[in-house]
C-alpha cells in the first residue's frame, strides 16, 4: 500500500502515488476476476463503495475506500487465503482516516490469515559458518529497536523521536502504529523500548519505555513504562492513549536511560533502567535506577505484581533483579534458555557484557566501584560479591557497547546460540557462545557484516523466527543479517 521511507513526507508521497488511480467520487474499478488469483478492484476515493474483488485459486480480492465510503468485501479465493480490505485516500490524495474495512473470506481449504512464521529454533548449531552480510530491510528515522510479536510476520521498528512503525511484507506502513510525545532533546532520550505481551495476538497489549516531555524547569522528563493496546478495528494501529502507567521514575539528568524490555517464557517483564547520570544510584538498592527490574504486568488488574522468584533481598526494592549497572542500554533474553544478557555501557575504561543464567539472579555488577573488571573507585565500598563480566573490552577498542541478541533463527544454523553485539563508535561486530559459565567461540564478524564501516550502530532485534536485525542511526536504516 505504501513505499518504504523514513520521513513523513517521503512516506506520504508513496501513498499518494499508489492511490492515484482512484481520485474520483463514486464506485471504484468494479469487479475483477482472475483464475490465478489477481487482486480485486480498488474502491472509490471520496464517498463510493469499494469494488468487490474476486479471485480464483489465489487470494481473495481487496475492497478499499476512504472515511465516508464502505470497504468493498474481498470475495473468497480458491485454495488460497482471503485478503483484508483497507481505507485509502480521499479526493486529492489525502491520507486515509476511519474508513471501514472489508474482509476477504478464506478460500476453500485455505486460511484467512498469513501462515505464521516458524518459531525460533532451539536446535543445536550445525554446519560451517558461512560468510555473512547485512541486507537493507527498512528505512526509519533514528531506529533504536526492532521487534515482532510472537508468531507475527510483521516487524515493529521503534524510532527514538516517538514513533513505532510497522514493516509488513517488506514495506514501511505510511502511518505509525503509535505516535508519542516524548522528550528527545538529547541523544539518550526519547522513545527507547517496546515489548509485546506473550498473548498479544489475543489481548493486543504491548509496553513502551520512553521519556515524558519536560515539565517546568526539569532537565529531562520522567522515565515512563506504560501499557498500550492495539486498535481492535485496525491491526496496524494502536489506540492513542495508554491503558495504564506501570512505572514513573524521575530523572536527575538527561543521561543513561537504557530502555530495553523483554518477556521471558513465564510471562514476566524485564526492564532495563540506566542510572540517570547519577553514579551512586547504580549501587543504591532502594532506587530503581541503574538496575534490571522484573515485574508481572497483570493485565487484568490496575497494577503489576512482584514475581515470587525475584531476589527480594534485604534492602532491595522488590522489583530489582540485578544491580550495580551504569547504562544497560540493551538487554536480551535467550528465547530458548531465558538466560539474560546485559550489555552495560562503560564510563571511562571498559565496555562489558554480563550473562546471567536463568534463575541465578540477584547479582551486583559493581558499578561504580568497578567498571568491568577494573577497579574504578578505590574509595567506594565493596562487598566482595561483585560479579565480574562475561566479556569486556577497553576503550581503545570502542566507546559504547551496543547489545545484542542471541541468534535463534533458521537461515544460519551454525550461528545458533551465539550472542551478537557491536560498538557505537567503531561499528565492529562480535559474537560469542555462552556455555553456562563463560564465553566460548568468540568471533570478530566485522569484515563480513560491516566492510563499509557503517557507524552509529544503535541496536539489534529479532523477528518472530529468531532472525537478527541491526539498526544504524547514521543511515536511518534497519538491516537483516543474512548468509551470502
């Protein structure tokens, strides 16, 4: 329906080009029948009824119209799948509003929805690792996360400026799934994270991590984690208002917000929170800043609950799962083991990855007494129980670690179970396998994945099948990691 493109003007231009065939009022192209399954006619553009589309052995036709008309119903196909009718532009190529939707019936022996993708693979790695490459996937402004609901072929890309875009069948949809007003005046602020409820297909719930607009003389707005809901009448749109607020954390400065959220196999929500630019907060376990949190959102209630399996240590806020972190910009859960990978951005010496086995929570990673394994503050009190990183590298090899996901896809069997990460400044790509206690099989993948020195790598993501995506702020682009 629309072209890929990252700014509002370019995306809208793609929409106008597509609907240029239907700008007169009245009925659309009428019925179109094709024994091989061609799409049905496009509906009228201002007030008419969408033409009925029929199809033979392929997909049901698309009926389409604008706000004031009725969506033409797509007829059933043959053995193929029905298609969904959609609102298109009105007179003069304006943007669609609340047009009604016609639904193509399922073809005989077929289904009414796209076949869901294969789930992530938990099989052992096999074969020899092939040469890899980055394949351009979508252009979106300031991309900082890409994520898919379970079993959903679409990708949802988070733009730091406050938008979430849907990428469907390789095309960035013209209108955002959600648009938020955020404080994005500094590079570490904005809309930073998105997680879909494990039962998103049924309940339509998802969660966003963002910085609210500043109020009065605030240096930056509060950090918010809110629950939203999909529009029940439009699968590529969310209802504009939050269903509820789960967390509000005041921020002392404009720095170190982290932002990742992820659900584990038990339906518990993990939330990465930076120290807000205030170093003592990392070690203060009465504060939620500088931590990884874990909560149970409890959609049926007005609040969240504390999982019984949280550490619940004396002096720890009950939400805290891991402590002693500076800016865990990106965390990830292995889809097959629930092992937690924390990429914590350093201050002046080291960048680090900490891997926590499922069930082995309640760790203190030592900041600011330690940065990686380096003692950073000799006067800081230590307990002796600080956990040293699984992998670290010094600042002569980079400036800010960008985590990072575990590959569980199908296209590159030899890569399964490996954690991939990069660096904001160098664009280097590395990978390792966690054997339960240490990093093994460490690889430098930079020559394969970044021969052209793409910089400002901002994040990684996975689709519903476990394939891995990479985002660049300098290119405003999302890439997929593919075999050559």
